[in-house]
C-alpha cells in the first residue's frame, strides 16, 4: 500500500533493532513511503527498507554481533572507528551476504541521509535519488558511513574534503527535514521512549578532549545535545496531539544500549518493534 506520509528514522546504534522490527512489520504489510529520512542507524535501516529486504538487518546484526570485524576496540585501534563500516557496508553486502542492489536501484522512493558537518555544526542531507541519477552511489554510501560515525568512538568521514560525523548530534529526529520536503504527515520511529534527556556533563567531556583543536562546532553540539533533543521531543508531542505525526516508540529498551552485544536482549527488542509495527501498520491502512 502506497502512503502519502514521510517516514522518519531516529538513530541509536544497536537500539535501532527496535526500528528494524518495525520496518520488517511494515514490509510484511506491504507499506510504501514516498519519502524516508534518517540519521545514523536510522539511515542504515532505511536502505534495506527501500530495497524491500525484509529480515536482512536483523540477520546481519545477529550473525556478526560477536565478530570483532563488526564492532570492537580492535577496530578502533586498526581503523580509528569502533564500528568497521568497510566490513559492515562493503564486505558483507558485496561478498559475504549479497545485498539486492538491483531492487534498491529500482526503488522510486526517496531516501535522505543526514550527516553532521564538523566545520559548520549543521546537518547536511544526501539524496539517494540524486546519487542514483548522477552515478554517485559511492558518495551516498560514504554519507551513510558519516551519519553512523559516533563522536569520539569513530573518526570523521570526509566527503568532498568536508569532515562529517553522526547526523544525530545535530538533528536527532529529522522531522523538520521531512517538513521542508513538503511532508506534514509523518510516521516517526524512535529508538527510545518518548521522554526528555537529562543533561550530563560527563558525556560532554570526551568531545572536549578529542575535538578541542579541530572541531569546536562538534563540542558545542555535544554540550547542548540534551537541550536540542528535548526541544525536538516537545515539538513531536505537539504535532502528535495535532494528529500530523504518528510516533512509534519502544515501551522498554530491555537494557539495550548503543553498543550492546546481548543477543537475547536484542532479539527481544526486535520483536517488540515488530509487534508495534504491525499495530501501526493496521492503523495506517485504516486511515488511508
């Protein structure tokens, strides 16, 4: 079923197993969104959704969960990032577990990936459809690397000479981008309950140490992240009350954190998302 709403995907690293479950439920019900926008792990979930690759993200995550090539301190020492994106988004889909690129390039829907420009502190968006038309898919893939590059645990990714990091630090839940693209009605998938964040000075200290001589805009974003996030949550609640936004959020994350490797907890979070996704899919079909 083709919908007229935008699909907005929050990041959250391994917490995005909830998103994976929701999207697999949407694929089971045949839901198609004309426009998808995501940051960090949300963007990573958007690509297999666009290719109708149901179950792929869950399978890959669980298969390589304990593989040091996926995420490990060894990766950080060897390539400068805790997550080895060359392994995750190149070696696995091209050689180990082939991805259906033919289906991806046949997709007519738009997917935009947001990444934080380390020089300006602003989020820049990269378009799948533009990349496809200009034969610049490798640049689009680099934007995915960039969007998933968490501050301090991943090195910046350079695109056309510009350094980028995690899109979620500048635009945690990119509903504003969807509105800019003309979509007032949105389905927003979160990776944590719809609650404000508490400011934490401890979380802001590592960026001060890592980026003090290079990217002051990144330090400012990390310092004010809780404020940025809470303003976003307040806007979401208002728009939910107005009926323009449907929010899909976990009731519980079951102790899963960004770099969690607990298989049973991740599976539980996935099926929690799948159940939520089925319920929302039925609602969307009725409203349509």
